[in-house]
């Protein structure tokens, strides 16, 4: 039988030891993460007529809208080196991993209020379970991307194997924001609605559905989300990342923010039941 030692103020410890403890807690909660993921996924699509097809509805609507705007001359998309529907779908898949992840993660603690007050477990598992839903939907979109390869007869180079690695920084950033926003939402319940508005606005400031304009390069250099969206798409379209330094900086920033937000989450973990 495993021994559990309870210590006062263990969450206030510093040094490498506390990070090892934090990772061990996540490892111990992996079965709970899986069960919560299956439960929430079943509840989300239960009694839904279209079921998992809803995962594909939003990308098609967004792509179709931009194509109509471009054809009518209201909005000029610009030229893309790969078929536009494929270009847009890849960008949306990566972007919606970010948006879906932080939207569901933001509400993960509030949605499990009774569970938090009655059971002692690492609260991070709730956020990770919500992120698993975003990963599941991302996987469905990746299957659709492969289908688009066949439809448009586009054959990416072997470097496409690095696609998951280039998506990883966006995933890490999503988890970091999900952790901190779940705490804020526990105190200010308007947070979830505010996040939805901000992410919608950010999508139009990030080259998700359009290539970076030639005269707007400096603006997009200051937007780290642009590099995180473009890099996975570049590896499919060209076989390499066009702006590697921007991607490295954005990836480093994502990792730093994740560590900061996770540490803050862990420090106030014992106070969560009082706020939810």
C-alpha cells in the first residue's frame, strides 16, 4: 500500500522538487482524466441529431463565408500556395484547438463544483480533461485535412511528420491559459463570456483564414499566435517553416507562460473549493 504523507503548506515549496511533485500528481490522476473526458464527451453530443458532425460545421461555415466575401470583392484574401480550402482548414484546425481548449478549460472548475468540494484530487485533471476534448475535435479535423489532400490532389512532403511537434507549443499555451482562466472564472463568472468575445476578435487579427499581407508583416511579428498558426501550416505547404525564429520565440513564450500559470494554479489549489 502506498503511503501518503501530508505536510503543512506543501504547495508553497520551491525548487525542482515541487515540479516533480506536480508532474507526479498529474500522472496519478491520468485514469480520472480519461474517465472525465469520456463522460464529458458523451454528455456533449448526447441527444444531438448531427453528433460529431458538429465538429466540422464551424470550419465549413467559416471557410465558405471567407470564400464568398473574397468572390464578391468585399474582402480580399490574397493568393495562397496551396488550395484555399485546405489552407483555411489547416489554420482553423490549429486555431480551434486553442479556442476550444481555453473555452472549455475556463469553465472546467465551475462545472465540477460538487466534485471539487467533496473529493480531494489534483484540480489540474479537470482542466486536462477539458483539453482532451479539444484534442479529440482537433483529431477529427486532421482526418478531414487528409481527405482534402485527396480531393485537391495535394501531396505534402515527408516533413509533415513534424506537424504534431509544431502544434505542441499552441497546445502548451492553451493549457496554460486554461489553468489561469479557470481560476479567474471561479471568482468572476463573466470570464467565460469575455474569453469567447476576445478569441473571436483575435481570430481576425491572426492569419487563420488569410495569408499575411505583404505590408502587414511587422504587425503579425508582434502577434505570437500568428507564428503558432503559420508554422504547422508551413510544414504542410512547403516542407519547412518560413519564419523559424518567430516560431521559436513564440514557442518559448508559450512554455514560460505555461509554467507561470501552472505554478500559480498549484499555489492556490487549496483555496479553489472555497471559491467554486
